């Protein structure tokens, strides 16, 4: 099984993903680490990615999903903001559980203001909300709680 934590930048995908992977005893992968250098440079300059920028990145992630499924599964942190992006990831044809980390922009802005060393500037948050298409499926979790409580909620929903 592949578990994909999705949502806008700063919603906690990496933190929650690492904790969830530890509980599930699966490897964790951060989708940000698979971006081509051109995407990182663009975002570092405060320029939002477009669909053309995201396509090679999503294709790489999709290829890796198939590999990770063969080795017993994984937890992936990936924004997957639009349905089209989730469809590209689903092209791997592996079982996926989608986990949408949902939160108010004000909460995430505060978190991004405290984050250090990430190439994604807080100024791009609004552009992510503008393209976000909330899925009607999967597990939805409010991120206003602590990481441990969020993971406990996810685990409860996975076991339900």
C-alpha cells in the first residue's frame, strides 16, 4: 500500500508523513526531493509552478510509486493539489490511500513564517490555494492539532 499525504506547502506533509511512516513501519519519501532543479529555482524566486513544470516531477513520482509498491509500500508527501495531478500519480496502478491534510490559510501562513531552510517562500501559499482542488475521497484531516494527534487520527481512520 502507498499512502500519499497531500496538501498545500506548510500543511505538515513531511512531519506527519515521517511520523506515519514510523508507525506503519514503511519508508518515507518527500516529493520535494524529486523536483528537477529548474522547479526548485523557479519556486525559490517566488514563481509558482505551472502544469508543464509539474509534469516531469509527477511522472517521476508515479514511476517510483510502482517501485515502492513492489518493495512493500511507502509513505509519500506530495502536494497533489489538482485532480489531474492525482490522476497522473494514479497511473502507477498501485493501491493508494490519499490523506488530505487540510487547514486554514492563516494557520499555514504562521507555520511558513517559522519554517527555515525551505526553497518554497510563503508568498507562494496563495497560489497553491488558488489551484487546490479538494478531493472528495480519501482521508481528510484537519491540521490544527499537534503532529502526534494528527497521526493518531489518521491511524484511527485507516483502521476504521
